[in-house]
C-alpha cells in the first residue's frame, strides 16, 4: 500500500510539471503584432549616445538633469570634417544650463560654451559634449531638456 501511494504521488507530480509543455501539431500559431521600432537616442544614466538621426538629418534627444546626474555626457561619432551646430532647449526657455565642454577624439577639450554651440570638427572619431550648469551662476537647472546636433560637412 505504501509503495502504491509513492507511485501515485510521483506520477501526479510528474504530470503537473509536464502540463505547460503540452503543444499539439494542430495548435495554430498566434499572430504576432509587430511594433514599429522607432529609433531614438535615449539617456541611460548620465550618458546620451547619439546614434540615430531624424528626418531632418539632425541628432535629437531628450535628457534630464537632477541632483544625482548634474552632468550629462552626449557622445556622437564624426565621420566627416565640418562644423557642429548644437543647441540645448529647456522646457522653460531659459535656465542655468549650458555646454560645459567638448572633448575631441585626441582627448583635448574646449569650453565652456552657452546653450548654443558652433564649433569646427577637425577630427574624425567619437566626440563627447558635457552638459551641465554653470558653477559661476546661482540656481542650477534641474529638469528635462532637449539637445539637437547638426553636422555640416566641409565644402
């Protein structure tokens, strides 16, 4: 009697584990809804990787400054020599936010700048723009902003 009870319990537990994998050949596949993968540049932590251009051939992304991330690093690759036009747009229109620095591929840097930046790109490779508030001014900016980068090729 004891052996039968053990046998029945083991069959019961075995059948419960197999229940989820019971697919038959007559099961029709469920239709999958494909979402349109919109390619966006998103902030991850304190970094925005500019990988995708919009319809106007402009890199665009939304960022956020807060007390934990008081600087945002915007990375982009430059394949052509030319000029960079960059702009920070805040929800309020103004604020203590600016391009603090640009770091070129050879690790040299330039800055500080304002909310608009116009600089020649004379090196190919990955450039980094550092966005933050000015330490010389009061009321650091915390909140959302948009950054736009447009690269014009040299003539």
